[in-house]
């Protein structure tokens, strides 16, 4: 198996690179934007033609949700055009492409969990550009897996867990949004899921290509997630005192881009097809010291 990873310095990209390095019989080319600008079609063509991957995993994205409202062209270049060029190159190389997407493709007001077949209706530039990327990938490459996820955290990069630990060490009290719900998802589990799928494809198994949801359970609010982080950090001695948390509404914490009130993704399909279970985000917090670096 020859795997080309883009966005290798992001949360999922780092985990992918680290996990694949431990696998036998896998050749990996992990690139960040300094080495491969995915918005440059000729550069993508050249990199794929030279390396000849059997699997392309696109972990590159413009994920600054609020900045995306102003950086529209950049968002579409990275989230739509880049994935399209990678998918076209994958098709030409007879490779498969695994592409990471997001819960933001949905409106976020459904009662209950979102299934892969539910109607998409993004509410901001980030979600719109990511949905455009999904469509572009599906149209450009027959052998594609689009993996929608949500609330990603890990040891690398910036994320909610790291923010809570940093603020928890210095603040006596914090106000956290309590009316937005989703499944926190450990980046290492996303990487592992992608690797399992890549191996199945490479083995020549009959694969149901298309869209899959992968995120964490149990579903919680940001407030409940923060509460678990602070409690765990205090129990493990990462912070010396428990920060007082107050639950607030979305209206009390205005942001340039609208956030989904419901980011809960149903993960039954990926479990039924690939035997991949939902991310256990509480287990991923067991060694909470790892998120303080």
C-alpha cells in the first residue's frame, strides 16, 4: 500500500502519519502545504504521478469557521478545488481517495442524529465549501470515501480540549455554550478508521464507496464536554483546582459564523459496513496530560 497524505501537520494528519509509520508494508508520503499546495492542480498532478499512490488521504482543509466568512475564495480553494484536484489525480492513477468532511454540511436543527442520507443545508461559508468539496470528490473519482466527522480534538494542533486545559489552569470561572450538541471525536480514532478502510480497499475487498459518518459517543453539549475535561484534569493533577463552569446559550456567545445546534452524527453505517465503532472520546481523555503540550 502506497499512501499519500495531505495536510500532514493537522490534527488528523499528524495522527495518520504517526500510526502509518508503525505499519508494515506501507510506504507513506506525508505532505503539508509547504510541500504540496493542493489548490495548485499541476502540483497535485505532478506529486501523484511521481509517487503513484494506491490511496490518497486528504486531511487538508480550511477549518477556521469564523474566518471563512471573510476568506470565501480561500475557503473554496482549499475545501473544494483542492479535493477536486486530488480526486481527479486519484482517478487518473487508479487510486482511491479518502476525504475528511464535517457536520457543518447540515443545517444543524434536526431532532435526533444525522444520517448520511439526510438532506444537507450548510449555514455558512465553511460548511458550504466543505459540501462543495464532497460533491467535487464524488464526481471526480469513482473510488471515494467521504468521512464526515465533528468536534475533533487530539494531542496536536489547536482544539477545545487544549483550550479548556489552558483556561482551566488560569481562570476561576468559565462560561461554556450548553445548547449545542455533538460527538467529540479523537483525531487518533479518525486516523485509525481511515487506515482500516484503506487496508480493506487495498486488500481488494468489495467496498461500498460513498459517504460515512464517524464521530464520538456519547453525544454531549460543549458545556458537558468541558465539565468532563475539567473534572478529568483535576483528578489527574493537571490543574490544581476545579474551574467553575457556567452554561450559557448560543445567543449569549455570538460568533461571525452560525454554529449547528445539533452536530450529532449517526455512525451505524460505518459500524455495519466496516466494523468500525464510534470514537470513545472519554477513553481518549484518560491520559489528559498529553494535551498540555
